């Protein structure tokens, strides 16, 4: 698994070679390429900064539609693209760039939601491609990124073909030398592209994940990863990605590959640290709790005391055969502490009753607690700051985010989406509050009522929209967060830090109460 830093480098590289003119950091979110423009195999359109082709183009547009349905509908005023998403054959979806439909697609992918979804989709794909390369025996960070580039360009078969020509071990230099001999194929034919990717990786990538993760992974990152899996179930088979992620990391603990029907509590904890690129923080991966306790002790992070008040991000270990303290028996269950109160703390655990990933509320000092491991996390950064005391605003000059406002007069160029985003609410709230019959029809000079008396500010309460998918930091939002109410403890640019979960959420995913 790539470190967070290297993932962002990879995204910039992919954007650069696809639409950015091989200039690191450049891209074109609005790119539209007609069918057959690049090769005889490209039977459909290709769109966006990541050059999503055919069915991938359809997926991108569907995700944008789900992210911001109001803007999508406004831009697709005739409903033609929405209709094509339902019925067209996207493997042969061909449009002239000058056509009205093509121009509509460009507007959609160039919107704020379009750019956000592109960034999210490319990260999701890169993580998948890296996992595929890891299963093929590639471990070096730069080498994994080179393989992800091949995968994005020519598919998994291209990766396997180049690796088949590569001298072991699979280093960046060895893989690049092999791809230079891949003549007559898509990867080898694009010599300038492969040279750009190679030289950029050589100059920018830190392959020493251990050193990087020690400095950069916070407790909140691990909590967010664990929370993103809440609701996954062994009975439904939805837990399989956790198992696959664990098994993809080499070497396997005690050479054992976890099966889909195995207990997977420690597998879940290990997988979270694998995803974060921080297995060194827990002494290594394990699928057996008792064995992992041995690693915790060896790493010097084990706390042999089940009565302490834990900290967020601590790993809690249980022994179900002993209900009293001190508890020094066999360790048979494990989870991560996600929040701590005065009397209780809450965990996220895999393989709970029914084989699900879920939460548990635990009394501090509970007899069944075997002990805790306390990884040496990095201190929280601006993406995961500590809660602050509410600012009353008594000595603060009002800004647009905090200015008192009961009504708003519609100006030229306004629409409900713009107004909702400006005042920290949603289109539906404005529709309901003002009895608007057609949400796409407002007029200049119209006076709209606004919810509450102020916009987002420290101390106000908000609800996370059920349509929200990702935190502002990029991690997936757990299902239990959606629809729940929270207090704002810090306001940022276009986002709020919410108490209780201590996570940044985009304003567009919040409803002001």
C-alpha cells in the first residue's frame, strides 16, 4: 500500500501524462477526446483529467450526478446525458467534440463536483492498481507506482507482461528497463510517457515507507479508516476487501493467508494500518490477537493495565474468559479506540457478533479488558486538529460565514445551489422553507428566507447529509455519521470540524440546524 504522500504524487503523475502535457502538477479536468482519436481500439469517448474511457466515462458521470444532482440537472437541461446513462451502450458511445451533448459533458466534468469526483475516482483507482501489483510480488513504493501507471494505460495484462520481462527484485530501475523493451505494445510504444514517469518517480518518491509513516500517520487517520468499514459483514461477504487487503501485504504473518470464513478482528486492525502505510507502528501485521500482543511488547507499545483511561487511537485487547482486573489471560479479541468519555470509551472492531465491523461502548476499567497498545502516532495536523473551546465571536469581526442573515435577495447569476453553498445549507432546505414549486426557477429580486440566524460558525449545530460520501480529508464517511447531528468546533475554508467525530466535513455535505 502506498503512503499518503506517494499516492498524491502518483495522482499528479497520472494527470500529467494523461492531460497535463507531461508537466508535473498540470491537468485538464475538462478534457474530451473523441472515439478513435488515439487508437483504433478506442471505440468510445474518453473524458476528464484521468482520461476515463467508455464504461469508466459513464461511471464518472454517474458519480458526479450522485454527488451534485441539482447542478447536473441544470447543466443537462434537456436530460440527454441522464437518459444516455440509463440506456446508451457506453462501450461504443461516440460523440463529436463540437456536438451539444459533448459540450454538456464538458460542463459537467468541469463543475466543482466534477473536479472533486475526478480526484476521488483517480485515488480509488490508483489504490486498486497498487494492490493488484502487490499481489504480483511488487513491494517497492516507486515500483508499485510505475506499475499503476502501466495498469491505467494498458490494463492488468500490460502490468503482467512487463513484469514477465523484469529482472528480480522488482525495483523501479528494473521495471523501467523492461518496459523499454516492450516494443510493439501500448506501454513500450509511449517512450516519452514512460521516461517522464520514471524520472519523476526517481526525483520525488520516498520508498522508505517506515520512516515516512512514523512522521505522518495520526490516530484520527486510523480511526477514519476503521470507521469507513463499519457495517461490513462476513455473512454478506462485504468484508472481503478487508481480508484481501490484509493478504496483499507481504510477508504474511506466520505465512498464513486469512480465509473469508476466519475470525477477522485482528485482521481488520492490521488492514487499517496497512491502508495507512503504517504497519511499523503496531510492530507488524497479525491475524491472531495473542501473537499480536507479543509484537506490541516487542515494539515497546504494550500497556499491561486494563484499568487505565485509554487515548484515541489506542488498540484495546480483550480476554473473554476473565471478567475481573487485573486481566492477564489469553488475548482473543481486539479493536481501536475511536472516542473517550469520562466513564466510557467507544471502539471500532472487526468480527463482532454476527461477523460485522461495528462499534462498542466499553466502561473504563471493564474486567474483560486485557490491556492496550499505544502506537507512536504523529501529532494531529490541520486536517485532524484538537477540539477548541467555542469562540463566542465577541472580539471577532463578522465574515460571510458568520454574518447574521435572515433573508437573501436573489441576484443575477444566482441559483439555489450557489445560494445554499454560500449560506451553509442545502437546496432542499431552501425549497421547503420558501415553498418553492420549481427549484430550477428563481428570479432576480426574489427574497428568500434562510435557515437559522447565521451560517457555519463555531458552536452551531449541523447535520451530516445522508448523501455525503467522503470527509474533507478524503476518507470515506461511515454510515453511522450520515444523518447524525454534531457541534461545529472549528470553521475552515469550505469545511467544518465536527465535535464527537473530530473530523473535517465539506460544507456542501452539511445542513445547518
